[in-house]
């Protein structure tokens, strides 16, 4: 029984480590910011990585941090600055590819 529990916990640990390994930080230029016009529609940002890992890729801005992240994105876009974001590029569907954070990078 103990061996079985250790095996299960080991397998879960491997899957959890792989899930977090896909997230990374990227320094990006902002291409577009916008959202759906429907009531409570999601807001998205289209970003291009400065190291060319991705180009014109959509990311959803999480509802719980919408104001904070939008303030950072709009400030950076209006000043022509870059942002550092944390996201998981392994997720292919834009509505599930969510920004974890966004930091303003002054010039």
C-alpha cells in the first residue's frame, strides 16, 4: 500500500513539474490591445517576442487582474516601451493562453 502511494505521488509530481515548466518569461512588443464587445467580454493583447520566439500571438488578460495588467500594457504601448510577461506558449487556444503577469520596461 505504501509503495503504491509513493508511486502515485511520484507520477503526480512529474506531471505537475511538466505543467509549470512550460511557463516562461518573455520580453515583448505590444502589437494590439482589445477585446470582445459583448457584455463581460474578454480582453486580449497581441504580443511579439523581442527574441523572435513568437510573433503576433494573442494572450487573454485575466479578469481578476484586468485593471492592473491593462494599465501596464496601455502605458507601455503609449510610450513605445516593451513589457515582460509570463505565459505558457504550449497552450494553443488564445482564450486559454492567459498572461500571468506583465511588467513595464522603460526605455
